[in-house]
């Protein structure tokens, strides 16, 4: 019996359950079907469950092998009410002797799990997360997808979320039962907590409704449930206009007691400490919602590159910036961030998997998002959006690789895109553009501008720099004295090419890629904090009162002062007086002065990158302010300076002119 037929047969529950409608678009059929009944006792860290497993009818009766996490034990295995013989072949490894595929197999298991779990999972009395890769249920030794129907029973004070569709929750006899379904899963993640639930049904344009749900602790639910429901509703409606129906009938936003932010099929886990941050509902939340399409409903084929973060960043983060008219500033920030990558860390986009190192994320997220921005500009929005919907139709609840992505965009655009994808996906790095001094001459029809454009690869040891070229489609703006501007587009696919532009009026200025549409190394990019954070040779020096202040994880203390303080990546941390004395003792040039909104007042703390050097300075009057600045470094990498005043954070970049331009 297939999953949705099975769910329809459970209509007797309708009087008890608050249900959400399943998406009506047909889902691919999974050959394996699993029905779970799971009981959790968070206080005891105990779990017990029963799995009814239906194998494909054409199974050949081979032994069935599976895994259970440490602390869990198989208690019973039967088929057609008859016990099945099984053996434990290793720690947590089980083997059933050749069950017949015609009848369901029932497996029962129970046990206790530790507080800290593999894969980042955890279990406390108030909050737990069981990652999909953790065998908290019998995990078969097959990568084949399965249809799942899950019922979770907990004490009445505990809410639950599991991968897939949320079908409803009911309470009876001090117990809470929650039901979920997934049409084609490869693994299931579960989270539960002492949460309050808030829900909202969102009717789509011509689609079934989607139930939005927050699961927050009481103190957060009162203050932020409506904020998150509002933000999720706005983002969902915006995304569905472009992509069609959300793949799941529900989207749950659940709080985690740990500082994490992950997306799963139909839900996201957000750390409690970040939920109250004002920017999260407008940045991280839409990103996790977009993963409902890319990364969960369609997964990146293992071992063939993770494209989902790039597409999610472009369709969520970039789209939200565009809503505020800030897409140009975001592109510039992405390129500035990529400029900060150490030369040894330029991997190809196809080699980005699920790395969590900051330098890898810059490639997988920013470089990848810029690729899709360039692709949309090249083939047009209509063909671009048609390709997105084709990907959803062809690969929903399946997997896709970079070749499948390329195929979809070629199908809808009618363009051969092999050169584009080879350059920007398979090839590491980005080009540096060069322009010689343009020549301006008067002609009978007006004026003529002649100039050379060139592209070169950034030098780093691991790659053949002489052979790398990129297909560049470059916007060029010509400015005139009356304030008018003409835009034209140039194609550069070789190392160097000469161009001629004719104008009717005398131009005053010419700018190549003025609004940062193209992946490239920026000339004269702003000096930012990220360069110090990414450099492996960066050291830390704690002065005076802050010599015992905790440093970030992985930070290395300076052994001795280098000969040249301006060229060695170094963070110096101290009070304002200590910083001033150290500065004078080293004979350094005048300190930069980050602009303050309230210059008459001493700031609560300041950090900055000294222009023209590799020095980073953290100046704070108290250890508390210093630690706030240290902790914030991972979020402020795109800035050149940060100033704290009365709890507010002011940040910015030193003035620079990264544009490739010429004034006539």
C-alpha cells in the first residue's frame, strides 16, 4: 500500500488531529515504505519505537542489514506474526536472514542516548536534536529513498518536528502525538523541545495552503512568533511566485538550545540566541526556507559538488536584498569577500561539498551565487525561471548534479552553456581585469573610444595560471557632461582584446562593470577584517589587562614581535590607553579613526583594520566589551571597522575606488 493511500486510510483520526494539507503535486514513488511509531522521554533520554517495513515486491530475499546508534538495541523482529532470526554482527550492526518481501517486517527497538550525539546532535531535558545521519531508528544499509509515515509520542509538554510534511498534533491522556510524512526520504531528522506552538495557514496562488509553524520556548514565542510567521509568509509568497508550490505542506521554525542554523525537509532549526537578533527573520530565515526546494526536495548528488548553497543564496539572500534595492551593494560585498581569500584557498566551485570552513563557504555561497546572477543576465529571466521549474519537475525528491543544472538551463535557453559552466564551475579562481589608457578621438559622427581589455588569472601555486580564461560579458557605462549615461555590453573570452566604442557626444568617463555584475578580482578593494580572519599566519597579541582574555577557537598567540608589524597579519587587543602606548612604542604611523555617530562620547569598543597594513586593532575599555568584539568578528568580516555605542553596532569600510574606470 503506497504512502498516500495509507494516509487516506487513517481518516478516523480527523476528529483529533489539527492537520495540514499535503501538496497536491504528484511525488515520485519510493520502492521502500516505512511506518514509524516512536516514543520519546526527554527527561530520561530514552527512545523506543516500532518500524513496519515494506520492501519492494521484486526483492530477491537477500539478508537485511541495518544499524542502530550506540545505546539503542533491537528488541524484536517479526514477519506475518512470526519471529525472525537476527544477529548482532558488530557494535550496533544487525542482520536479518533473508526475509520474504511479500509481507511487512516489524522491527522494535529501545534504549537511551547520551547527551552529546554524533553529527552534532544533542539531548537534554528541554531540547533534543537527532540528526538524520544518526541511526536513531533502524537505518538500512542502502541509499535507496523510502516513503515514511511517522507518529511521535511525547509528554504533553513536548512538541516535535520531523523531516517532511507535518500532518497534525493531538493531545490525550497527558501525551502528545504528532504525525509526519515524507514521500521520498533518504534519512529523517527529529527535534523536540519544551516549546510553544504558533501556526498560520498561507494560501498559495493556485496552490494548496502551506502551514507555517513556530516552535519556540515560551519567552521567545511571546516576543517573536508573529515576527517569524510574518517574515516566513512574505518570503514564501515571494518564492512561490518564481518557483511554484513549496514542496512540503508545512514549514516549521524550531528553536535549538545550541548555536546552530540548519535546514531540513519542511523545517529549520535556529539557535535560541540568534532568534532575537533583528536581522535573522530577513536573512537567515528566507535562506533556510529556500532550502525547501534546493538541498532537501532536490539534493545535490553526493560526491559531485554541492550546488544547492549557491542557488539558495542567489534565490533567497540576493532576492531579499533586491526587495530593498540593495542588490548592487550585496554583489560588491560578495566580490570584496572573495578578494580576501588567501591565494592557496581558491578551490573550484565543483569541489565545494559541505565544508564549513569560512574560506570554503565563500566559494560555495558567494562565488556560486554570482555565477547564477551572471547566468540569468546572459539567458534572460524567463529562460532562467523556466529552468528552475524544470529542475523541480524532473528532480523533485531526487538528486541532481552540476551537469543536470547545466542541462536544464541549456534546454530552456537554447544556448550551449558548456564553456560558461566549465569556466565558472570546474575552474578555480576569478580573473583580474586590466585596461590600458583609452584613446579618445573626434570623428565626423562624434567621438571614438579605443582601448584594450585583458584578463589574467590570480597567481597561486596549485593551478596552471597561464591557461585559465573565463567567458566575460562586461557592462560598460559611458558618462557625459550633461549627466546622461549609455550602457553597452562587451564580450571578452581571450587573454586580451581591443574594443572600439562610438559616441555622438564627448564622453567624460568610462567605467567597466560599474555595479559589480561579473565575478572578478576587484582592483583596490576595501581592506576588510576578513583578510585577517582567513590568513592562516594571523597571530594575536593581548596587552596588559586583557592578557587572560579568551581568544577565538583556533587562534594562535604571538610568540615575539615580527620585524615588520605592518606586513605580518596580527590582531592586537587592549584598552584604549594600552593600545595608544603600544602604538607609540612601535613607532607606527597615526592610528586610523573609524567615524563615530557620537564623536563626543567615548565608544564602548572599537575594532578596525589599519589601512595599508595587516594590523587589526581591538580597543575596548572593559573585558565584556572586548569579548563582544571578539565574538562578533565572524559576522563582521566584510567591514573595515566596527564601533560599539550604547548597544548599537556601527560598521563600515574604508573609502576605496575598486571600479575599473577612466576619466577623459
